[in-house]
């Protein structure tokens, strides 16, 4: 297991997105979260680099596998939250860096 799975993340901010695109503070957990995923070329895994979900840290060999792990883990992480939402929308933003050789 790579060191990414051991990483602990800080608590997110309580922000909701309104229909008009503005953001407003609410008491409790976000109903919408952003998770940033990155590719670790050395370990050969996608991992959670940053997240609005407190303590979300996981990895997978495929991006689809990471998406599934995130879906599986979030309910457990929010299980004891006093203001746990019935559901949460999660945007997963993934990035990887590639070097492409163009000369023969």
C-alpha cells in the first residue's frame, strides 16, 4: 500500500451551492463535496489528494476503482456525524501528468 492511503485530511468547510450559483454557509456538513484525485506514477495508483470529506484517504489502480472506493467509504466516514446528510453530491476532479516524446 502506498503512503497515500495513510494520509489524513483536515475537516471541510460547511458550504452549500444555491441555484443561482452563490454559496452560503450552513450548520454542519456540506451537501456537496469536491474530491481531488491524482495519479502516482511511482506507486501506479490513483489516490485522493485533497477532499472536502474529513479523513477521506484511499487509492486504487484504476480511476473507476477509486470512484467506487470513494462511494463505499463516504457513508462510513459520515456515519457518526450529527448533521449527516441523507445524500451528498461528490465531484471527483482527477489529474495526471504525462510527458510525450515528439522526436524520433
